[in-house]
C-alpha cells in the first residue's frame, strides 16, 4: 500500500508486497478481454504490522480489500470509525476519503489487495450489500489463504500474459469467496441452519421421487407461501422449478452414460409422463433428450 499517506516502521518482518508496473496495467490488463473485467494492481501481506497507517484525503482510484487474520486494526470512512478484528475484512471503494491503521496493543496481520476493472464497482457493491457497513465477517479458511498465496507466488514469477490471466481469474474466485462465503465454505455453521440449503439437500436426496411443494414447506416448518418466498429470494427460482433443474441435471447423466430409453429415465426421476419430461428437458436444455444424447455421443 505504497503512497504518501503510508507510515510504518522499517517494515514488518515477513512482509510481502508486489506493485504491478503501470505499463503492464496499461498495455495488457486494461485491454485484455479477460483481465479488463477485474484485475489486481497491488497485493501484499503484512504480519503483525505495528504502526501501520495510511491516510488518503481524496481516496485512490483503486478498490481496496484488507483481510485481518490476527490482532486488531481500524478504518475511518464516511465519518465512521470501524474496529477490525480477526476473521473480518474491510472493503474501501475507489475515490472515497479514508484512513486506517493497526491497533496499538495487538497490531493486525493482514492480507490486502488493490484492484480495478470494469466490474470493480459492481463487485464492491455486492460485497457491501452482504456486509455490515464496510466490515464483513468471514470464518477463517485455509482454502482462501491458499488462493491468495497462489496469486502472489505466480506474480513473483513475472508478468507474462498467461500469468496475468491466471492470477486474475483466481482473484475472481477469491472475491466470490468473500461475497458468497456460505457456498465457498461448506463447513460454515450457518449452512446447517439455512432453510434453502436444507431444502436443496432434500431435493438431491429425493430427486427420483415425486415431492410436492407442500412437502418441502412442511420439512422446513414453514407455510407454503413463506417457504416459496424465501426459496425464490435466495435462488431466483421457485422450489418446483429448482427441483426440476436437478431432475434434468440427473437425466443428462443418464443420457450421457447409459443407454436407458427416455421413458425409463423419466420414470427413474419420478415423472410418469414421458412427453411432459421431454417438454421440461427441451425448455431447459434447448434440445430434446434424444438430440441431447446424439450430440453428446458425437463428442460435441
């Protein structure tokens, strides 16, 4: 986080820092169809960063993410002062005045990234919408840290076209882990309590059966209308639509890996009307079950 507003001691033992050259950013990252969507400009790791402090009265043109894994720190932004503790990260939008620093007693250990790109404002909004102000909470994940380390180690090797595309595609995955933690981290305790996740697991277990909407609602201890509203708000689909998606997903496996007749596949998924099954399949997949099988067997 190299700028005039940054103050620290002689560095932090074990610190890491990479600032991508402006020429690399201008010549490739802002122009390549893959990287121009979202790309890293600076990345680093500061362990136990005593006296770490940055102040930017006009903000900067990049978006900033700081992920705290140990100790404490703080952020001042939009007339708010926010304390940051382990398993929390902060997101700072571009061109917004701010300042932040390490706590005095137990200075933070942080992983941080500056990023830009055509989607950066939208990604920032997604993160903020899923968080408490500027400070979302995360459960610790070795997988997330490995993603960060993979990005850093590859950038240490230089700025070839392949490296730049690779690390920024990984960075998109890293960002998705911040926005959709429950989906990224299967061990998150909220998952077991989540009505929609439980219902989807039930759908997967009963994909070969006829299950009514009222059965899903009853299993969730909710009214049909309340359950349907929650499910659609979370997934974008009604429960029955989603259940049909899983049935069609399973049918694609049968069509690809077996010679079962279409009628038998439909019956194995709890659908007694072969023509009804074919209509659902065609609507979702864009071609009939028989044509799907032919296309798949042709290796296309």
